[in-house]
C-alpha cells in the first residue's frame, strides 16, 4: 500500500522538523519537510499530502510573541491551502510552536459547537508560563478516551514526553469557551501527576487553565499540544532508560494520525 504523504511545515526558526519527520516515518508515513515559501511560490501544494505537521521551535524568532507571525502566515498567505485541507478532513497536528500558531490563527479550536459564527475566531491563547520562566522538563499526559481526536483514537495509555517553552499556558477567552471545550471533549490531553494524585507544580509546568496540555477542533482532525511527543518515540529516549525505566511513548499519536491519513 502507498504510504500517506506527510508535509512537515518549516518556517525560519522552527527546529523540531527533523524529529517530527522521523516520528511520522516510524509511524508508517512518507514525510517531507517543506518551507512555507515553497507553498507560497506553489512549488509544493498541500493538495498532494494527506497529513500536515506544524513542528516546534521559534518561528520567526517569536518576535511578536510565540507563534504569532507563523499564525499570520496560516491565516493569510497560506489560507487558501490550509482551510480546504482542514475542511476535507485531513489530519493536522501542531506541536509547541505549531500549537501556538494554530491557536493564534483561529484554526484551533476553530468554530465552536453551538456558536453563531459571529465575533472573533480566536477563542484562546497560549501565554507566558505562570512560573514566568522557560520550562524544560518531562511531563505526564492523560488522554481523554472520549475525545473525538483522531490522534488519540482508542488510546488510554499515558504519554511521557518533554516540554520546552516559555509561553505555554493555555488560557481560553472566557468561561463559555472552556465549557464548550469540556462538554464536547475537545480537551484531548491534560497534564497529570505521576502517581495519579492532585497536580502541583511542576506536574502542570506552565499553569494552563484546567491543566490543558492539548486540544482539538470539533471534528477531531486538528490537534495541538504543547509537549513534544516526537521526542519520545524510541525507548532509549526515556530519561531513565539506563535505570530500566521505559514505556509511555509518544509514537502512538503519530501512528493514529498516519492511519487516519491513509483513509483521506
């Protein structure tokens, strides 16, 4: 069978594209790193791919805020390609800086169920960590088995992977947005304590509202998260592998995405 083609979108300053490519190929996809300018000049077209990945890094140096300039790319220069890609149900995953760009462009969570379509398309933001410092550490993620997200379909196992960001605190625009995200299971993964008990810092490393680590759109095809599952796809990447610890890889997220992309 033909492997689903995956576009890893690169902008100046992104630096996790190679890790994302490796994760997608391990998961069974045929991945290619494509610069945003290649979409602008039409030497590459999103129509030729079945899955889109926005990797982590510091796009455009985060000069106007984390992911903001990349969000402008998505909402304007690349809009004609991105919106049909999403509308046709092809899977999209944004990681860290990619998550920030999706949220700040309004592509995630996208149109909210029950909303009348009026007002701002941007329903949330990712802002400075509550600790007011860059957080680089490993965290536990708890998936919601009831979420429509295609990247976690059928997954109940926790994921253990690193975070590395200064502006990762997820804040919904208001309580109404938070309720919609909760009621429609659009909160895909939450930060969790290793022992399953109440969270304290640094279990939730950035102070995100409701311990939100990642969300999806209403249909479950667009998914964004702050932690880096692509950085734990081999057992040897576990920080205590030499002490006999392991498991809880992030690879399953990519396998699910590739599997779904194969149907698109």
